[in-house]
C-alpha cells in the first residue's frame, strides 16, 4: 500500500484537517517537507525511513495539482468536502530500496508497478463528527500478468477533534480499508508463478476487509503561514490480508512529522 498515504490512512487525517476550509477565493500554494517511518511494505516487520517532500496548487475554481493525489477538482463548504482526481497508484519492489516500498524478502514476487489511478473522496461534518469515504481505482498494467490487474480500494473513516487550544490541535480518526479481489491478490496474494520463484507458498486472496485502525494527528501553528504536524497511524490487517504468507506482522504502525508552508 502507498507510502504517500502511510498505509492509506493519511486520507482520513486530510479529511479532518480540511473540513473547515471553504472554497479558495484566490490561488493557494503550499509546500511540505518532513520525514516518515513505516513498514517496508504492508505486512512487513522491517521498517524504512524516508523524506517527505511535496506541494499543492489550488485555483479559485477548485482545480488542484497535488503531489500526493494528482490532478483534480474539489469543493468545500462548512459541512461538505468533495474531490475527484487522477494520479498514480502505489508501487512495490521485491528488493530493498531506500525511497520505495518493498523488501528483499519478497525476492521472486516481482514488482508491482505504479499505474494511472482514478479517485473520488468525500466527507461530511455531522456537528463535530466527520464521516468520510475515499474510493480509488487503479487501471490495468499490461507488462506484469501476476501483479498488473486493475484493482479498487475503499476507505471509510470517522473522526473528531480531541483538543483545540494553546498547544495546537489534536484530531483522531478511525478507519477501515476494503479492496476487491484483484486488490487483495495484487498486494497480498501469491500466484503459482510467484510461488515457484519465491520462498512463499501459493495463496489466493479474496476481496473484502483489508485492515482496521486509528490515527492521531497533532498540528501546531508556527506562524501565520507555517504549521508543524505529527501523525501516528496504526492499522491491523484483517483475515484475508493477515493470513497471507508474505505478512510477517499484522499490526502495522507509521509515524510522520512534517512542516507545511502555505502562501
């Protein structure tokens, strides 16, 4: 699963942090830099640390270009937030690379290549409790028959603010992730071809619940335009994912710290 989403749960935090932002009246720009520590891949008991660098541009009409999501359009009012976008899906290597998900323990499993991804995301503020959903569909990648199928992922979340005061803002979110059969087979399954080339036995994964977990984010304003945020995300892999032979640890934790400058 994508490092840029920190196991895909940052989406729920983004829904919280942007819930009270109205449609931009002028061009808005932001830059982000930080560092993240996360599993080498979803289900790994190894960790990797990588820098976080990115930015976003939002037009007065809601059209945005975001280094995380891609190119899209969004709408926000006091209660409702909605966006549609096209970007790049996650990837995974079967060797150790400092800035990419994957591990040498997956040797023989082949690479899961990034491909074009379509997404829609929405959230609604129910008087301090924010419910959200994000649906993403990655298109077929023809070069790899074992890992190139189109797949779909759904995240459902509910979050609220725990603290807003002198020491910043603390938000909490609960999330559940779901995938179709091709998603689970791509990221957690082992085909007969992969089994013949790797140390894993064949495993056919069915669609359903991927993981359930929670996240906490603490945001502290440094100045009018600068904000520092820390994120702790914890996910527990459900049966179809957790029973995969490539999974070494079901409980997955990710930690991030970043500085954001908006202008």
